[in-house]
């Protein structure tokens, strides 16, 4: 069995005195799409933050064979993890083009960055039209697309997506998830997605974890979880 | 009140005002650079600029030409600004804003004390950067020195603008200033961007100091204290978050103060600054975020 | 015994210790040092007032030195021009500075944060020039000399002062007067902070929007805090005038405003107890710095470095440290079943 791309083992994380993760373990294989589900406050967002280093954490976290348990967000980004945070984190004062250039900040080769910009924009034709516009003037859906596009400019090996559907219209959400699936299937990009909308997340992922108060309660293949009546009723609420 | 209005005098006074405003603008931009990324007014900015000016003076004493000393001092000041940030600001990065403000006040005394310690307190002078001859433009005589000062300060501000607008590092430091968390996620080392901001601010301050000193017959370690006041006022007038606002605000302030001093006898030299500040307060009461600032978002 | 009673007993003990210290400190130190301590008392009063404004309401003032000028000049003018006895001018000096504080607090209705700082800053910068401008009242650049122009009104000029049957030297009198008023001011500030007004002040500091939506009148609260803080500064200014027996524009420069702010932050904003340390810090540190070396610039360098060092070691000031130290104690006292 090949070593997983990302592996968390017995990870704890806290915000001041409040512990948000109590010994969480999960893994993502190379090229795999994995979903993290659970109720509000279960620790989904904190899981992603623990990986990228936004929150103080303890435990074992390895990425591509190297420990990132003590890495800062800057360092995890440089290691090849692109995190699209909750609330998107678009830099509203900068233009769309500048947001994309910033996404490639850690990369040195200019020519391939320019190529990537064309390739990424081919996924998001609407952004291509608005390159000179300030990001703050975009609609919510467009901002989410920009956040995704900016993350891709890093040429990541792993994409962390936090609630991409939050506050967006169903049609836009469908479009975003279609693109995520395409990136995963066509480009072999590994994805770890956190979602409230379980149906969507299970649809795009191969495997999923259901969290409950900072621990993994259930895990399994997405197709099976979707059909498991008990899991569906007690954890996913639909 | 004014019987025969003298347009020539008005034009001359406006240019003189623009020259002082331009010098203030470079220091105001320095203040804004640091304010934008940390929400703190660096009270030591003027003293750091004074220190730079003394370095330039030493270089000139050692035989360098004014302009060679100018460029070398800008480089030294940049390094000094970065070093100061690493040494005393970085440890209080996460402390309350007022704590950082007090650290800059402490820095004020440290830099001022150091300058008086290193260089004896007698007055000294820098050579003129420009020819002292007047030049006639459209029948009105202006001083070359004033025009040159305006040109150099605008050039310094312009270079800084190009850096922020067109370089990757400039882009990253803008991003780090407005949204540090998201910038970290794309791999920007935000903490170093703050240091870069301090370096650039110190360099801009150096320009300001080296333009202020030659215009005076002599100067001492209190050189930049009034300049800091004017720069602060100019920056607030323009809206503290906006470098462009700081430049326009300082230029307006320069012209305003010079015209008040010239045409309103009652004010005289002593009350120029208070009157200018009162005018700014009036502006702020109408536009609380300054001329160019956007209203601050209020967090609940 | 209830933990509440224990808490009260503890407070009474602290109060008794403070009172005893207040009464007996002059016996332990020289006459000269009581005068210096009286100087620290002036800082203490002004800093407690500034803390009410900045620490509890979150409004930065760079102009408290100017409010002290209002108090100091009120006292000096009443003594020199109206021949009042110096100590009786203190209440009026407080009221005058309180009114001026109220007026400069008015821009606070619209401005917040650094913009308000600019307003107070403008005031601090303007005061020395204004004092020179209106020389009829203020004596211009020369200032007003209490000792030369109205020696009969200066308390203790004959060498001793008799208070409640105790006779003491002038310096001891100044010490008792200043710190007596300081303690009264401290207790008043403590009551304000503990009471409803303090809660309102803190609500405005922590979130203006939330406070407003909870029915707090922002404008009224801020200007009230300014006025109250102005009264403290005015009393401090009056005491300064009485101590040094002269006021001139150089007594109240921008540097004084800065020292007050440094004292308040070093003491720990939002903590009244720390203010005493803040006051001693700004009173004694500049002098101590001259012991290092009197070479040009060195005292300033040392003073600045000390400010930075305190901020790096205690980012929330002495008050923050006291709170951290006191927490285990109070938790033990109040939470034990």
C-alpha cells in the first residue's frame, strides 16, 4: 500500500482554553477526494486549520512523507497545500488578476505561472472577463471561484476546501462542485473538502469522515455512507 | 481687506507651500505604510528620519557629494528600518495597539538620545541640494530649490507606487497589510512583510529628512519634530489608510499653511500649526475618514 | 465564614495598609524626597484620570498635558490676579479643566480612534502658543509666578504649615495634600469603575456598536468620560502649579501629554492599582536615567529603552501582571466551595 499524501494521527487543537479536536486521525491518498462531514461545531473547519497551521495543534501530521505538525501557514503553503478558507479569503482590495498572481507567490518560474493562469482561467471563463476588476466588486459565487482559482495558482498537491457552498445559490454551487470534481478526476489533484451539504460532498468524494465533537465518529466510502440509513439519519440529517 | 491682489505672489506662495507639502508627504507616506499594516502611528518616524539625515551629514563630511550620500543613506535607512522592526516591534506584534504605540514613543526617546550621544548637539548644515538661483516660469520667479524638492519628493513617492503596483513583493506586502490571514495561506511571510514596510518607511523618512535639512540654514536633533506633526496632520487629512490620500493631504496642508501664514496676519508663525489642525478637524467632522479614506468597518 | 466576607476583609486590610503608608511614609524619607513624591502624586492623579478615559472608555488622548495646563493656569491666575489662597483654587481648577475636557470631548461624538487622537493632539500643540498669545491673563512667555507676585497666598512659605493641629514642613504638607487628593481621586475612580458608569464606559470601549444597540448613549458617555478625566487633569495641574510655584508655557508641553500616556500604559490600562507604578515610573525614571551617564542624549536613550523593555516584558502593563498574579488568589477565595 502506498503511503498516504496527508496523514493526521491523534491530532488535538485548541482555541485558547477550548479544545476543538480531541485526537483526530484521518488520511488522504495521492489524487484522492475526501469529504469531512458533521454538525456545526464538530471540528470540521478546525481540521483544515490544523493541517495548514492556522490553529495551534498537537499530534502527528505528515504531508508527502514529511512532518508538518509544527509548520506555519506560510510553510504549509510552500509545501504544496492550498487552503481555501471559510469566507473565501479573497483580497477584496486587489484586482482579480492580482489575486491570481498572489496565488503563485511562492513560485519562481514566470513562464509557467503565465501558462497556469491561462489554464486556470479556462475553468472560470467569468473571471477571465473580470481580470481588471477589484475582487470586492464580484458576486459571492465569483469570489468563491476566484478563491479556488487563486488556490490552483499555487500548483498544489492537495486542495483544502472549507464550505465552498456557504451562502451561494444552488446553481453556482453545482458549478463549483463540477469544477472540483473535474480537477480531481482530470488533473489528479487531491482534495479534502469540508461541507455542510452532505449530499454534494459525498457526491464529489471517494471517501468521507463524519466528525462528532472533535473526533471521527464514522468513516467509509462515500457511496456506502450515502446508502447507510443509520448514518444518514443520525449524522447527516437528510 | 486686500486692495491690489498680487497673483505673482500667490503663485510663488503656492509653490513654496507645495515644496514643504512634498517633504511632509514623503514622511506622511511612511506613516501610512506602517499604519496600514499594523494600525499604529509610529511616533518615532520623524526621529528615525532625523537619524538618517545625520548619517547623510556624516557621509558628506567624509567627502561624499550630496546626491551620493543621499542614495547611500536611503539604503542604510532601509536596512535600519527592517532591523528596528525585527528588534522591538516584532515581539509586540500580538500585543494591544496602544502597547505598540508606546513602544514607538520609547523608540522616539531612544533614537533622539542616540543621535545626541553620537553627534554633539551643536547645529550643523547640509549643502544645498539644488542651485539657489531663481528660475522664471511664465514671468513668475520660482526658486529652483523649491521646484527640485517637489520633484524629488514626488519621484520618491512615485517609485514606491511602482514598487507596490508592479512587483510581486509589492503585491504581497499590500496583500499582507489588508488581509494577513489569507496572505499566509498563499505562502506570504506576513511578518517579514511588516519588516519590509518598516524598511520602506524608514527610507521614505530619510528622503524627507534630507530634503528638509538643506533648506534650513542649520539644523540640530530636533529637525524632524515639526515635520512629523505636519506629516501626521497631512496623513489624517487624506485618510490614514491611503498613501495617495497622504500625499494629496500633505500637499494641500502645505499650501494651506503657507497661504494662511502669508495672508492672515493675525495667525503669524506661532499659530500656523494650531490653525491648520483646526481646519483639519473641521474637515474630519464632515468626513470622519479623511478625504480619501473609506469609512472603517466596525466590528461588533 | 463566607468567602464574600473574606473578600471584604481583604479589601479593608489593603485599605488600612495604604492609609498607614500614606500617613507614615514622610517620616521615613527626607524632606526633599517627600517633595519628589508629591511630584509623583501629580502624575498619579492625572494618570488615574487618563486611565478612566483611555483604559475604560478606549479613547486615546494625546492632550492631557494641555488639560493640566488649564488647571495649572486657573490656579495661578486666581492666586496672582484675584489673590486667592492657593489651595482653595484646586476645586475651581478641576471644574475649569473638566469643562474644557467636555468641550474637546465633543468631536468624539463623530470621531473615533486615531482621529480623536489627532483632535486631542491638536489641542496639546495649540496650548503653548495660545498661552503666549493671551498674555494679559497668562503672563505670556514669562508665565505667572506665584511666589514673586502673590507670596501671601502661598501656603507654607513661612516654613511650617499647621493642619489639624499638626505642624509640618512645606514639603510634607505638599506630600500630604497631593497624595490625600490622589487617594480621594482613586477611590472616586474606583467607585465609578465599579458602578453603572464604569460598565457603560467598558461597553463603549469593547464595542461601540454593541453598546449603542444595548441603549448606551455613546456621545454622552464619551464626553462624560472626557469631562471626568479633565477634572483629574485639572486638579493635577493645580497641584503642579502649587508645588513649583510658577507656570509658564514650557511647563505643559506635548512631552507632558506623552509622559502621562506612557505612565498609564506602563501602569496597565484598565487597572487602577497599576497607576501608582505608572506614576512612579514617569516621575523617577528620567532622573534615574541621568545616573547611568549625564553625557548628552544618554538619559533619554536609557529612558526610551526602559519604556520599550517594560512593554516587551509586560505588554499589558503592571496592571496586567497584577491581574495575573491576583487571579489564583481571588479564584481561591471566591470559588472554593
